[in-house]
C-alpha cells in the first residue's frame, strides 16, 4: 500500500535536473511553473504521482516533473493512464496533452476516458496549432488559419475542447490561461474533483501561432473580455459593469449592462448546471467574453472504483463462474471430419 499521508514539499521538490527544452517565450513554461507551484499545496507525494503524456510540445512535460512519468505515443495517453490507474488506484494520475494529440488522432481515446470517468486530471494545452511538427493547422485552428498545410487559410470548422468534453460526458470542465495568476486555483479544483477533471489551458505558441489569444489575454483586453466564474457568484465582467443573463424567449445567454451595481438580473454561477455550462463554452467570443475557471463540476461514480468493486466481488465468489457463463445457453459441436457429399 502506498503511503498517502499528506506531506510538506516545496516547488523545487517537483523539479527535475533536466534542461527544459521549449522555445523561448513558450506558454508551456508558465504552465509547468504553475503545476510545480500547485503540487505542494495539494499535500501529495511525488512518489505517488504519475504524469502521462502523448506526443507534442506539451508532452515533454513528464521529463520536467520529479515524479513517475510516461511519454507515450500519439493520442494514446488516456489508454496508458487508464492502465496505470487500474493497476494502482492509489496513484495520482495526470494526463498532459495538446489540442492535436487529444482531439485528432487521440479524439476517440479522450472521449472514452471522459465517459468512463477515470479518476485523473487532464490538462489540454490548446495553442490552436501543431507546434512540434512545424505549424500545421490542428482540430482547434480557426477558419482562415494560414499554415504550411493550409497556405490559403484553413476551411475546417474548429472543435471546441470544452464542448467536446461536455458532449462526451465529462463531469468536470474548466478553462485557464497559461500565464494567468488564477491557473493554480483551477488546477487545485481539478485535483479535488473525484473523476476525470478536464482542464483546457489557452497556451501561446510564440513561433507558429503567436498572440492568437491576445484579444482576451492581453492586459489591456483582459477586464473587458475575461469572465472568471465562481460558484454561487453572479457572472459579471468588465470590472462589474456587464454581466450574463438568460434570454427567456430564446433560452440563450445575453450580455446586459449593470447599472449602479445592481446585478439582480445576472445569472448566478452554479457549477452543477450542465445546460448553462454548454452555453458558456459555446458563446461566440467578441459579442461575449471568454468564460474561464470551473465551468462544470458534478461528481459521479468513477470507472476505477467500479472496476475495483467488481474485482472484489469476483474474488469473494459473488460473481458467476466464467466457465458457466461461457457454457450457458446454446452450444454446438464442430465435426472434425468433413461430411460426405
């Protein structure tokens, strides 16, 4: 049995001696530091922690965390992480992936991880481009994105990671920004959730897709275009001058002005409201702000706990005998010798 007693650590305890090899200015550095700063606040042990990644720039992450880690193959991190968790359910499993790794070749694996609800944390670094393979458009690239594979501009309609997660049955969905001070609080909320916690992190690729998120991440634009959600609090932004309300006629969200601090018409955020979470992740940016923080958090029984319980029942003889199950019902024999014509 692993020792799960909380211990005191420092960020340095989670850093390896490996040279961090990302492009200078890459948003991955900020995410790495946020995770290393957050781990001590969780009270967890490095020897009980595993980071599993696929392929892509973000997937170098396990090399830089002083924990156990697997750098797996393209899109298959969820499959490996599932095996790790089922083999040793006491391990704290984190999946590091990107928009291409998780939503293109790995889309099917990501979907099944979410619907099964394995107890783990998924950090999806979304830079809306394939950075490792030199700038091809990815499943989240916007229409018109010019890249080596789309020199005239992409005509693909992009996927929305959080909408994909909700549609796949995710029970925890959140968003953060690589360099934002609130990212550690989002990571802590994800870790506290029992089940698959899906976190999309907007991450700047300074080489192949620089400043694509600047309309809401740049300091001059942040207040007006970032909506940080907090359970039980009104959905207000723009320094409290605007908020989101529900249009009863169309059953959709709308932006309203807040006059004299009266937010009575603004929706109060409820992390268990799945319908509103869908609306939040599909709001078109521009007319609406970017919804950030914990959008949805409604725990359900986990896949690993169900497997453990099933194995326990089997070991106690409470489940039917496998041979009896195979032999039950219609059976037949195949003649060894061919029949005469």
